[in-house]
C-alpha cells in the first residue's frame, strides 16, 4: 500500500471513478453479511464519510473482526459509482490494513447519541464525533478568516504578553504566576509575601487582555490586532464562562468611536459571510442539530430563527445604533419590564444591562443587531474616553440574537490628566502603569479598539449553547483535565 493517501474530502469532491486510491481514517460503522461488508470511514477532513465495500472472500476473517467502530484503517481500492442510497460514490476495497484497534467493549464512542456532558468527560475523544468535528473545523475556518480580514485591512498582528504585571480591567480576578516555593514563602518585614524573591522580582499574573499593550502598538504602527489566550480566575460555572479563552483585540490610532463601530460591524459581517461561503457541510449539519435541540427547550426560550437563518440575519441587516440612554427608555417602557417579566427590572438610568435586556432589544424591539454606545462611566473601564457631559464614556457594545453582547469596545482616553485621574479613582497605582500613561505624554492621539471573545463568536456561528463545547479542552473551576 505504497500509494499516497488521499483525504476523504478530496476524494468525494474531485475523485475519478475507476481510479485506485489509498485512504486512511477511523471506522464510524460497519455492517456485514456473508457476501459483503460496508465500512463507513471518516478521516476528519469533512463531516462526510466514505462508504467502503469489502468482499469477505478477499479479506481475512481476522482483519474483518478487528474492523470495529473507532479502529484506524488504511484502505486501497477503486472509486466506483454507488449502488446504494446516501452517497454517489464508494470505494471498492482491494486491501485493508488495521493501523490501530478499538476494543468495542471499552471504546466509549459507540454509534449512538451521546450527551454533551458525557462528551466533555472524554474530551480526548470527542473530536471524533460529527458534532465536534464540525465545531473544530469551523473554529479553524473562523481563526483563518480573522487573520485574513485584518491582513486585507493592513493591520499588523501583534503578540502581546501572556504574563503581565498589570490588570487591564481593574477586575482583580487573575491567575498568579510564580516560581516561589509555596511551602516556604519568603516574607517581608511586614509579613507579606516578598515578590522581590520571585522570578520576575514583582507580582505577576496571566493576562486578562492584550489591550493595553495593543494600544502601545497602535500608537506606533497605526493599526494592530492581537489574537491570543486570556485568563479569568472568576469562580463561575455558567455556560458562558471559561477560565481560559481567546480574544481578538484590534486597536487603531486616529480612529474615534464612529470608526470603531464601523470596523466592528464590518468584521463581524466578514466572518459570518466567510462561514456561510466556506463551511457549508458543517453548517448544514450544525443547523439540523440545533433545530433538534430547540425542540427540547421551553417555548419561551426557543430561537425564532434557525442557525443559518441567524447568520443570514446578521448579513441582511444594518446594525441599529443607539445610545445607552435611549436603550434605557425603551427597556423601562417595555412590556416585560412593566409586567415584571425581566429577572432584573430596569428602574433607573445607570443600570448595568443583562443578557435578557440585550436580547429584548435585538430580538423583539429592533429585530436586528444593535450597537449601544455612550454608557455610564460608573459601569465601564477606566481607560474609556469621557464625554463632555462628564457622566458617560465613549463605549460601545454590539448585541446579537440569542447571545447578547458579542463585542465590547471604546474610544480610549488619550488625555493624560483625565486618564491618570480615572486610574487613581479605582485604585490603580501610577507606578504599575507608568508606561501606559506615558504614551499620553508623547504624541498622544485619539485612538479606539474593541474585543471580540472568540468563543462567543464560535457559539454564535455553530449554534452550540455551552461555551465549553466550542474550545477543544475547556478550563473552568475544578477542571484542568486533558
């Protein structure tokens, strides 16, 4: 079997009938009788299987016995028109080699429906299922599309540090990085941990965002983006939280809030168009899967649109733009608020909007994606530029159906004194961020940026409902397996 391997995706799309091919993959199912064996083989290149037809008279009994669900095979055969339903071509096997057996008594992915909870427990194998094969092929496609979009726009990809001495959000929920012996911690005279003895000679953490360093890049290179892992030590077990996740964070010099909103809308539409144009097979499978899941939800929680319809909904609509103040008025006067149907009632200006409010604006009121801007300064980060009213900042959030906020960003505070004052107000010490503040002294300029949580995007484009199912090996409280 010296012939070069052909991927199943290539074979199904460009294979020539009558030609001999070698394929390699894992068995999904095997059906046999005394005259013929049908093997469904998948190699991960596509959601589709190739049907292999084997003649028991030409294949040893020992080999046929080892062909069970999960086994890895190398097969040489001739591509022929299929006589059966469900496929246009099949492979008539000449020779079959078992590369790796899968004991049917122990292999956990037998051909039946498995719950997502069960599959999370076997994350080392779950990518072999149709659902997760589709999800992670789409994750690759979306990552490629992100880089393609920014490259075409002339942005520079900047690698910002994963280990940091600053807390970009001022949230304080960070993972500590240390080489200190936890059983023999060095202490200062005051009895505190002496980080001077640590590797970096100061307290360091895993980053929550590449934004602050990204701004430094934008103020030199013009337009940059980061795409890397970020970490939050938030003890949350919801379907929307991970301890380790990936963020896309562009930063642009000489761009104010309006241009920031324009770029974010353009990027989201580009990514969704790329998915629709390039991930047809996986999207159709995930669309059907999501429709089945919807049937099990209470009527009130069901999505009115199917997965592919939701993606087209984004492309077919200009995003509605309105201020936080206008949104609060709409929500205050809405039926669910007046009838006390919201879990968090909107009573006054300054409330922090919840997912239920964001989804109401998108799905019920405007029936299109929404960009909210000019939020109260009190509920937003210190680095956002304050408006002339001294109450609001030039922040913006993009809200999507079914998911709520998908992008958050702002025009950054470029004025030195104002930024210094905002940082001090939330107890960020000047010596910790001297380098960030200093960029406001030397050639400061208006600049803006935003963050798109990659897993949030993946939830939207795949129709999955738990964020742990769109990252290969999820990290959350109590779980760092695999």
